[in-house]
């Protein structure tokens, strides 16, 4: 295994990548890299992003082409049925159609069998494994999101779970022990993100020496 030699340029590149990652809602239905490169980015995150007790509990499904459209149509139909005829559904439909106007969608899951296995092995930590699992999933989301951003690809993070879970599991033949955590539509950027405001860092960061 090689030893990574740190220098200012490496740190600057990483920090720039973190800073440039933004929530992008308006996407193109194309991307600047090949599907193979896209799969490599996701596979790299799956392999190298850390997890508590090396659980490796995160599971990912990549939806492209008609499957991307299918997911967002499921989301739209599910929400329409949930909201009922008495409410104006058009704003919600427009929002979902905007997510559908993307190159693809990444579904982030956690394998409940892995988590339950660890809970049984280490009952003293049982209540924490779900928390740690969520943290692991979030790191995968951030790693992939940031990597896509370095290629000029925009994305946002959505949470139509658990409303869509059953229909999506059936539609895409997802193992039933996989728990859907988030959805990430992505594509080349159609409209850049606006200015971002920041709370005072000093109010959020304590140093004790």
C-alpha cells in the first residue's frame, strides 16, 4: 500500500472540491463523463468510504435511462395518491418532473441484515448501530456528490423515502432487507446554485488547548 504524502496543493484541491460541491436542482439530461467513469466513481466510494466496525453496510443502486424516469414517475404517483384530490398537486408534480429531468439517480440504501447482525454480536452497542449506519451512508453520499462535482456534474439529495420504498423495491427488484435512505438525481448543470450564506464559524467551532 502506498504512503500518501501530504502537501498544501493536495489540501487545497480537497478543500476546493468540498467548497465547490453545491446543491443543484436544475440539471441536464447528460453528463460530461462516460457511464463507465460514473460507475468507477461510485464503486470507489463503496470500496473506500469508512464504516463503523468495517460493517460495509451501505448499498447503492444506479438508475439510468428509462429506469431513472421510472423512479420519478413512481415518486410522483405515490405522492399524488398520498396527497389526495383535495390538494393542488401541480407544484409537487413540477418539482418531481424537474428531478426527473436529469441524467440519472443514485439510490442510497443500508443493509438491515448487516446492522442487525452487529447488534446481535455486540448487544452493548445495539442502539448505536443504526446511528452509525446513517453516518456511514451520509459519508457515501458526500463522497460521491463531491466526486461528481469535480467533474462538473451537479446533484441534489432528496428524501422521498419511506413513501416510495415498497413500490421502488418491487419495481427494481431490490432486496427487501435494504433500507432506502436517500435519492440523488444528477446531471450536467443547467442552472448554477445561488449565493450561499454561512453562520459564524466561531459559534460552531470550539478549541480547547
